[in-house]
């Protein structure tokens, strides 16, 4: 049987904004080498592969960057749920459940938004800051930490975020992603961020759901509020609404389909 493939822009309601993700609806289980090959061919930050489970509304999901498997991906999960509803595979009022490398995840429609239930990924402060981060951000650094996926850096202002020009070859040496954030000077948002992961084949990620699972924990503590709005200041840009629930984070985003087709291999 043919595997259908879709390209979806996530965390946006406008085409060619947000973060593009490929979604492959599998008809049977495929090995990691094949999925990695498809992800490299798609050449977007993440490709999600979803395989139906034994119960209606349940799926197994795997994420791949162009160069490696990903432990957690918000925007490709958002895209996968969007595709399942848009194609009529699932009814609009249904909850979709995913089993993943990061445990159980779920998606549900919330007005014109999609609500994702994800694990919180808090960052812990590190006492020794890698030299590369000091070289990249210098005296603008206010806090440096890391979680199980990324480094985490707070800068003194969102102006420093907007004006930062990354040295990708330098950041690649860190061997993991870097979340850079600051309080937002725009009253529409609580904080601003950018995310870089050149060691995973993603020089700058346009909008990163997994990073917001870390950002929600950090900024809810700083701002003393559990409902937040984040703006990811990549060239494409994107908005993520958040509800921090301790060990879980609800992410709210929108999505729009760009392309659909089929894999002939």
C-alpha cells in the first residue's frame, strides 16, 4: 500500500510561516533506516511518521530530523494531528493519543487551535558554562542551564535575541540544541526565544514545541503565572500559547496544510 505524505506549516495560521513539518501516514511499520532516508529527503526540521495502533484514535509516532532521530517534537506532532483531522481519519471532536519516545502525548481541538499535552522539560542551572556559549552570547547572559535535550540561555533583553547572529559551526560543537530566550518587550507576548540545533541538522528551528516545554517551566516560575504566550523570533516566526501544569505542559498552536502526495518508495 502507498504511504501518504503531507507538508504542514505548524504554529501559524498563514502559509509559509511557522515551522514546516512533513507527516507520513504509514500503512505498516518501517525500519529506522528507511524513515531516516525519507526525513533526509524531505529536508525540513522534522518528519513525523505515524502508525495506527490497535485502538481507534491511538497512534505510534516517531520523529526524525534530516540527520537523526528526535526525542521529542511539538510542531511535527501538531502537524500529525492536523493531518489526521483534515483527512477525516479522525473526527474533529476526537482526542488523538500518541505513544512516543517521550511517553504518552495527546492532541485535541480547542476552538481554532490544537492543544497538545506534553511532558514538561525543565532546565537546571549549570555551574560551568561551556566556552562556546560564552563566546556566542558573552555579557548578555543572565542564566545558563540545560535539560535532557538542550542547553538553555536567558539573555538580558529580547533585543539581544533579535540581533544575535549565530555561528553555526561553533554551536554545532556543543552536540545538542540551544534555546535562547528573554522577556518580551512586546506586550502581546510574555517571552521571546530562538532555537538552534546545527548538530542535529537544524541550524535554526523556526518554531519549537519541545523547547516551549522547557520555556513554560522557566517563565512560569519567573513571572508567577501558569498561562503564557511565547514568540519564537526566527525568520519565519511563530506563536505558542502555553499552560504550565507542573510535570505536564499544554501547548496551543495552529496549522495549515501546504502540500500532499504519496511516497512511491
